[in-house]
């Protein structure tokens, strides 16, 4: 299925995770990435509100793992994730949070819609409950080892692959 998949990266702190997410998303046909909250993002083409040396430093760090994907995959920065979620809902996307929760559906059992926005959260703490409440569904990757979770980009890759081919 030629599904329209976008990613929302909310409060991801690592520039290396951001670059890797861009590269993974580009490889799996993501149409847009939204960076929200304090997630670092590459330099804006014009009117970057950050100090030039900060913007340049973050861009260099992201480029180390993005390897050019930051130039191929469209992305947008929005400070407020709530605004982003509202815009995506208005555009017909179902917002699917990737998070461990008592209310989650196992990723292999989830049947994605035609337009899906995958929400990723903080590397350690995950997605805040008040943000989860704004999502249409929560999906979880079943774990079989002793560790309780994957790195955020590894989890995103697993989820994006499943969303692409389910």
C-alpha cells in the first residue's frame, strides 16, 4: 500500500538520533518529519531564530548520521507539539504514538490507516500522558529480551517498516 507516513519527533535530545531518524525515514518513504519541542533540527534556509553558531553546530552534528537525508526528506520545526498534532488531525492523519502503555496495541496487530503520523517521544521518559491523550492510538513493540525498550530510532525503524508494509 502506498501509505502517507509522517513522523513527529518530540523532545528528542540527541542530534545523532535526529540524523539517524532522517536517514531511516528517507529510506522508508516518510513524506515529512516534524521536529517539536526541544528536538534539535538542521539549519533553516532563512530566518533561523537560533544563534548562527548554535544552528551551525547542531546542523553539523545531525549531518554526521543523516548523511544527506536532511536535504532529501522534507522537515518542519514547530515548538508546540499540540499545534502539530492539531494540524495533522485537520489534514486527515491519524496520530499513532509509539509508546509502552496499558492501552497500547501490539505493533504487529495494528492495521494502519492510509494517512498516519507516527509520534516519537523522549529517549528515556517517552511521551507524556497529556500528549498521549491527544493521539488516536498507541502502539507498542513487543519485547522478548530482558531490556524494556529499544533506542528511539531503532524503535522508529521497526514501526515505520511495519506501517509501510502492513
